C-alpha cells in the first residue's frame, strides 16, 4: 500500500518553493505570492515555516539595529 500523499499540499509546497527566490530578492512580496497561490498571507507564512523557512530572516545584530532604529524614531532609547 502506498503512503497517502495530499496532492494539493504537494502542489502548494512546490509552487511556494518556486516563488521563494522572488520573495527573497524583493521581486514579489509574501502577500503577492499568497495571491498567486490562492491562499492568505498567513497561511503562506505558516507553509514556509513548516518547511523550515523563516518569515523574518535576520541575525541578532540586524534585529538589534532595527529595534534601536524603531525606538529612535519614536524618540525613545534602549
């Protein structure tokens, strides 16, 4: 007996992986990729997460800089 394979899930994962390089280089957004795949953005983010691809792709230093910049823009300091 063959294992059950959800063809819709497989199709989505394949298409999502085809779109991912375009998300990475900024050609399209996660939202646009989700539209192409006929799903909502949150579901696409979860799908990528299930495949080990993070939504936020930053190292700790980048995150610290972003936080400091956001606080500075609000007139606060860390």
